[in-house]
C-alpha cells in the first residue's frame, strides 16, 4: 500500500527569514534526542563496567556526536515527511509545516550534521562506532522514512531498529566492538517500539488516516492492533529480564524489569479488553511505555555505576 | 530582493550568532580531541 498524501514541497509556506536558532534546534527532535542520549549513555557505562574504557572527555564528546547524529536524522526525517507532517495535529507545529524553515534547508542542515557527527565520532572514539552511527542515520532516513513508513503497517516494527541502535553505538564508542550484551539492549528497545507507537496510533488514528500513513490501526483495525500490542508486551516482559540471565545485570535490575514488565502486560491487557474507540487506556499505555524504558535502562545504569565505583 | 523587516533582521542576527558559536565550539572540540589523542599516544610511547 502506498496511499500517503503527498504534495510538492515548494507548496509549503516558506519564510526562512522568520526562523530563529530554536526553530533549527526543534528540527533535531530534542525529546527523541534525549532518549537517544540516555540509552547511548547506558550502553557506554555498561561497556565501562566490563573493563573497557576511553578518556572521559572523549566519551563525553562521543556521546555528543551520537546525540547530534540522532538529531540530524530527525531533521532529515522532517524534511522528507514535511508533506504529511502538515496534515497531522501531532506534527503540524514542526518548523517546516509552520513555514519557518524551508524543507531544502532542513535537508542541508540534517545532511551536514550527519556528516559532522559521524566524522567526530570516528575521531573521538573509533570507526566501528562511527560506522554504526552512519548506518543508524541511513536506516532511519532511507529504510524507515523513505521506504517503509508509507508502505507497510510493519513500518515501525522494522524501522524501530534505528531507534534501538544508540546503546550499541554507545557500547562500541567505548570498547570498539558490539558484543551480544549490547545487542540485548538493542533487542529490548526493538521489542518496545511496536507497542509504544501502536498505543500512540490508537489514539491518534485519525491523524495517520488523514495523512495516508499505513499505521497498524488504520490498515488492520483496532482489534488486531490491540492483540499485537498485547503479544509484544508479553515478549517484551520476558526480553526485559534477559540482561539478568546473561549476567549483565543483577537482582535489583531483575526486580525492576519484572515488576514494570508485568505492569506493561497488565496495561496492554486493559487495552486489549477496552471498548472500540477507547482513547484513554492507549494513552495511558503510551505514557507508561516511556516510563518503562527509562526505568529499566536507569536500573542498568545504577547497577553498572555501582560496579564501577562501588 | 525584498527589504527585511526589523523582526527578520533580528532573527537573521540570532542565526548568525548561533552559527558562529557552533563553528567555534566545533573547532574547540576538534582541538580537544586532537590534544587528548596525541597525549594518549605520547603516554603510551607510540610515535
């Protein structure tokens, strides 16, 4: 399916002379960037806890490069999706649909920041991390934004890999490699992404339908989406405990991940049982999913800091 | 080319300052990375 509404970018209002530096900063999707910084930091600290290490200032610069790379991919995404962003209530306030930043400028801005962030990461840490960051930006722009987003309801399942890579990039920035433990962190975010975005799509379904984006509720309906959210929540609850069972986390982490994983499943069950058209429960699940990811990564961070400094 | 309004002129000035600060910060970061890498190589006895 490819029913997305498109229109030439030149039809969008463009008043570059009204843009402030903050409008360009908004192109970087600061809220997404903050999650990337946090998960990459957890990957870095986890790598340090295994005995790897680089100079703390180089680690901080590497984290900055990862953050800028994530922001750059956000700007490129806003450039590519400017036409559909202008049709959705959630995204209509972004700088391009508002006419503050011309779409080609956003593309140039994102492209330059992508190149600089990858180069900076290569200089500050190593080529493995820089290669992974470049791949993340490529995956988010080309595989997710350009190809999958308007093509299939599995868009965010596959595209979620881009959002799941930052802890692997962070780990590689410290150790120069990406061991299985880093990919376990990747797996947790990868499995977390579908229920997170489908919960959002359940209460923003009208937005996606209007823009012609084939999100799961638009294409397969509410019932099927709720069932899949529940299945992913159950798998995620088990996957969330994996760090304990491979020895990269301790009992504190297991307690946090188990309790929050069970609550995630319970909330998803509530969504599954909810009436058609119910918006409040998916909204609650969406909010909780953010807390879930933050809390279990914070638990890993606390345990690893304890290992390093305790 | 149209004349810029005072508001547009102010925004352009802000953008110019932001670009100058970011380029300065980037140069400082590259300098810092270079010094740290050279320092580490000297400390480990590498040429």
